[in-house]
C-alpha cells in the first residue's frame, strides 16, 4: 500500500473579513484535469508543514504571498478526500503581496463573485474540489448570517 499524499489548497478571497470574490485557477496539467478549475495549491513535501507548503506553492504557482485565515473544516484530520491516495486541506487566504499570475500549471486565473452561487458552482471544477466549493459557499453564507451583515 502506498503512502497517503497530503495536498494543500487556498480559497484566496479578496478579503478575509468581508469576502466578496474568490480567485480560482484553471489547470493545464495533468491531461485529465486540463481546462478544469481548482483551488491553487499543491503537494506537501516530506518533512514540510502544511501551511509552509501552501505558502511555497502559492508563491511558485501564482507569484503571491498570502495571509492565511481559518482552515475549512473537512471532517477528517487529513482534510478533504481527493481520491484513495490523496487528501487536501484548504485554508481561506488573502493576498498580502504580489499580483496573481498563472506561472505554473495554470493558464487562467479568475475572480468569481461569491454572491453568485450559480456562477461559482457552474464552473467546470475538478470533481474532487466541487464538494469543497459547496462547503466553502455554505461556510461563508453562515459567516455572513452570524455577523449580521447582508
């Protein structure tokens, strides 16, 4: 049996406090995911902490530095199950330095309006990311309701 692969991803928001938009990335590789949208991020290297891996991946893939917010709860310590070999932990994040550009593994970046759930959910997401997107939208909607903001 092969070792589990830990993946990290970021739901990059325009603001951690008052999120209105999220940055999504369209993959170019591997072939089965080319043209599909995802949370930017990647694999955690051996001996690397998950948060450090996420910072490294976002710098390599998008050329940005971020401030991490809370992790999106997944129900399992390893995070959201991607397949039988990999799980992904996802953090909310906000850009603190740099302008996002598709430097590695992506051909397009897009800011999506979080209030338009049909537009967000209507993107062609990597199938394993889709339930995470749904949970994120639900979490953000609950956050807005708890804060009393409309």
